[in-house]
C-alpha cells in the first residue's frame, strides 16, 4: 500500500513541539483552551497545556480508548470494540451507545451540531445525532482504514490505519483533497485547536505532536483554487462523464487502489470542459481519479461495473 503515497498531494507537516505520553495516544481533542489526549495502554485521559506542553490534569478511565472529541462540556470516546462513551472531564460516565459499525469503534469529532464517528474495519465515516448517537444521519465509505477524525472549517482530518503513516484531508462529501505522509510509524489521534494541529502516535510510540496549522490552511482553504467538478454516473458501465470549470491547467489521471498509475485521461487548459471517457480498456473494479491543478488537488473514487 506504500505506493499510494506518491499519488496524493502532501501538505507540509511542521512539528513545533512534542510530549511523550506513553504507548498508545489514540484520541485527541481540543477544548476550553486545553488539549485532551487519551492513552490506551495505561487507560488515562490527560489534560495538557498547549503552550508549555505539560500535563496539568489526568484521570483514569478503563477500557478501549480510541478516538476523542470534546463538545465544550463532555468528552466523547470511540470505545473499542464497538461502543461510543460520553463522559465528563472528571471521568464520570454520562452514557454509552452501540457504535453503528459495531466492528472497530474509533474516531470521534464534534462540529457544533453533529457527532462524527469512524469504524476502522469497515472503512466508514458516520454522521450521528448528538442527542442519540445510535441515530445515523448519513454514512460514507472510504478507500482507507480510518482512525481518529477531526472537523475544522468544513474539512475533515482523518488519520489512517492503512497506510499507517498518513493524515488525510477530506471535503464535506468525504472526497480526499489532500494528505501528508508524517514519517512516523503509526499515526492515530488527531485534533485541531489553539491555532495548531495535534497528532498522536501509537503502537508503543505514544507521542503527542504540536504541529503548525498555517501551511495546511494556506494549501487547503483557498476557495479561489477550487474546481467546479461533476462526475457521473458513478458507478458506471461504460462511459464516465467529467464536467469541470477551471481557469487553471488541469490534469486528470486514473490509478488503482494500490496507487498504480493506469492512464492519463485529460491534460490541458480550458475554462469549461465536458469529457466523456470510455472505460472499455480496463477491468471492472474500483479506481481513483486524481484531478490536479497548480492550486488544488482532488482524489475521487469511481466504480466501473463493466461494459454492457
């Protein structure tokens, strides 16, 4: 799976500081001016000063501590193997629910209205009712195994089990628009707050990293660089239509799920284009379209059902 690293745009991940929290920093969140991080080996949740990177509080909470979210009052835990827990900041349990995937409960995020949750084994992201997390409002399939999830300015940041070193940035439709290869063995927890990106590592290398957020914002939140794009039908049987509106040079390429380059579909500069591409020369299956411009990149999953 390492080849997939080469087909995704890598934003700059600049580490400013770090703290060793143990072995498994699986979940991170930011709230009330503090960083919250869970450590699954000793079953502790830590409160950390973002300026000094010192632990200023902690409490014991037994069990499978994975992803972490903070709603301003309560902490939400993706609790292995198949639950979601709501606790207060002293470690008292407020409630628990069966996770919708029920195979490997992991990531948690809160956007001010809804909870967001990942199932690592099923490669899914769930949008959940805050008042009743068993009520699934929407769900999406990913092509990688997600760990923790964070929401920030209409973007989702997700750490990955496979590939294990990668952080993905996704839009509101769960399309991958950017990523970074951290170089760390396994990334897990992720949070944003205080002007920083916070990343945790796991598998007996449990560090909390404080990272520069400004380069990520610069590369991913400029609306002037966005492509107006439509891809239909999807799934498709023979012909795939791609409509885009971009004043920049654009390149569209096809890759398989291992990251292997299949073919170039389009390359050129045109403010408005309709491309009808025939997939008769490839095998049925799931592929990744990579759309590139100088200022914006998008990876879109497509499903070719075969020619009829």
